[in-house]
C-alpha cells in the first residue's frame, strides 16, 4: 500500500470520528418543545455560623423552546418557606439567578428546597432541587 493511500485513509477516519462526535454531542442539547424550567443549582456557603445571613442563589434555566410568561418560586430554608409569583419572562436557553437570604438562629443540619412552577411546563421532574447546609 502506498504512503499516500494510508494517509488518505487516516484522514478519512479522523474526519468520520470528528463528525460522529459532533453529531452525538448535540443530542443532549436538544430543547424540549414548550416550556421546561429546570432548577440547575442552589449555590451557597454550606458551613455557616448561627445568626449569620446566608444568601442562596437559585439557578433556573428554561430548557424549552418557548418563553415563560410568569413563574412561581418556592424556597424552604429548612426552617420554613417562602416564595413569590411574578410575571417573569425566561427566554428559551436563558438562565436566571434568584437570590434568597435567610438567617439561622439554631445550629444543625438543614435541608433546603427550591421549587419552580409555570403554566405549561412540560417536564415537572426537574422543577425541584434540594441541598444540605450545616449551621454551627
């Protein structure tokens, strides 16, 4: 076999592999038709002292193909909850960060929860997220 033919086959194989990787990597990025709010993360300082204010950042992404018209966000700090409903638009592919502050008067381990809802959400399985905070 000539050296040129071997090089051509290697180049063709490499291009085929790159095309395959490119095609398959986009599969997980496909958007769901409609509205699909997803609580992606709750960021905060996981170890705090009592009577210290803790700011929780709740990351909500619209993984769908349609924008929201309004939403409700419920947050429970482990000692009680609160929330709001507002005419908030989150465009397809957009991520919004909502910040909630709270103060823990007692020490212990607390489970925090965030729930987001909007009319027409086609996938409610990703509308809920929990995390644990240690208060010393």
